[in-house]
C-alpha cells in the first residue's frame, strides 16, 4: 500500500509542468488613440493574456506587474535600466 502511495505521488509530481513566467510586451508607434478608454495597447495585452491562459496546462502564467518607462524604442539601451534588468534576470 505504501509503495502505491509513493508511486501515485511520483506520478503527480511528474505530471506537473514547470512554471513558465511570461512577460507581455505591448507596443504602439504613435500616441494617436491612447486617450481612448480601450486602445490598441489594451487589445494587445488582452490577446496576450488570453493566449497565455490557453497554455495554462503547460504551466504558463503571466507576470502581473505592469511597467511603462515612457521611453521610445529609439532610446539607447542604457536609458532603459528596467528593460536591461529584465533581460539579465530572465536569461
């Protein structure tokens, strides 16, 4: 009986996928339409969250923190310390 319980526990542990933390990146090239209650950035985030949710069985979870540095893609890397920190932390 104890062997069966151990085997069941091992099977449950084996069946659990590893957690895959997913960061969502949204982008808009102009500020046009950002004043709307629901804009393209919201739509992008919603679509990404939906896709991540569809992969929950694979262990995917969205990172909940929202961050906006207010900088543009044209900014050089050192001007975006949070982005650089994220790259180093998740390698």
